[in-house]
C-alpha cells in the first residue's frame, strides 16, 4: 500500500476493511436483510459498471491489439472502458488516439496512469489528452503529491480521479474536504463498509463522485454493489454522473470461482444489486481452499 511519508492515521483507525465487510455480511445474514438496507437509504437497484482491462500485452502491434480488445468489451455490453497509460507521453497519445478512433465518440473512455508522471509531465500530457473526451484521468501522479494534484486540477480540463490506496481518514482529510479530485475511488478492502458509510455523505456534501476501486474476487464486487445501492445521485440530472464502479475484466482464475454465482452484465450493461441477506453471495469454501496461500485463525 502506498502512503504519504510521515502520514499518521487516527489512533485505532482500522486497516481491516475485509474483516469489517465480512462482519456486515454476518449481521445482514443474522437479521435477514441485505447489507445495503443496513447501510442507509436505497437509491438504486442496478448499477452499470465500467470495464477495467486494456493492459500492456506482448502484441507485435499494441495499438491494434488494444483497439480490438476495446471493441470486444463494447460488444459485450460495456458503455465505458478504462485503459492503462503511463508508457511515455508519445506512446500514450498514440494508443489513446487509436482506441478513441476505434470505439467511436459514443463510448466512455477513461485512462489510468498508476502514478507514472511528475506534475510537469502530467500537465503537458494532460493538455494533449483533452481532445479525446476522456471521462477521467486516474492517478496521473503520486497519490501523496497533494499540492501536485491541486496544480493539475487547476490546469486541466480532464476530470481527475484517485484514492484507491488510501484509508478513510486520509481520503476525508486530503481528498474529499479540499476537493482534490473530481472522482474518488476508495478501495473497500482498505476502508471497509464502515469506512464507506462514513465517506459516502461527505462525498455528496463536497460534490465528489464516488466510483469505487475494485479488484480481486466477486465477494468484493458484492460488497461494492451493496454500497452503491446507498450512494445518492450527485446531481438531479437524469444522465449526468451515472453511478458506476470498477469491474475488473482481466484474466483471473479465482474471481468467480470462490462464489456460487458470480456477476454478469445484463442486456442493458448493468448488474442487479442482490436483495438476499448479507452481501448476497455465497462463498464456496472448497474453492477458496484451492487458492489459499496462508491460514489466519481468528479466536
Ligand atoms: Mg487505478
């Protein structure tokens, strides 16, 4: 986990987001209610996720390969796709231009640089990326470079996104209250659903869109879906800032294997939020055992 040097969390701040989320599941199952109903007011029953894929591959022509991949996600029903950048500024421009031309103007496109650039390079590159009508630029610079984000925010016309590596206190203090980014991408494994419940109204009050980070198994997707049910619309517009979250589509042997039923897009590109008790997924212990590398006993 990347953290700001010298950063101090609130005493007692939890990093056990997974355990916290599991306890919400236990309570939901005990009282026979979906976790979303325990978290707060219900704002939606479905969510349209965006596709995360489009990583570097060992293709002879990377641009052509990415274009083909992007079109396949479009065919599978995704309305938005996110691609990796952060190669070099020239390569990034070439790849984003190729993908935008391939998918056309009506599909959402976002980019993620995974903190690849310095502020100066990010400003120069960002101005060149503006023509591609990007939904957001994720982690253009180090997550800890708060003044750098403030500089970028003032100089670029692309919405900025970030926050996937931070705990709830840091998100609130450094990102939400100063409105450092346009889109906050908290990781439920780090903040837990208790942290999610804390930051959701704060994001709404500070006019930040919540687009949760998501990686790993369908259990995490289930937790995010319960959370998304309770995220209030950012504006009263019908289509502006639609609720969405990351739906990792990279190859993964265990994403769906550890649950009885994984999540698939419906015909309209959305996923229905489970209404069964708890998180709404059933873990398959035998499948989990196949992928277990370490046993942690809680007594
Ligand atoms: Mg990212």
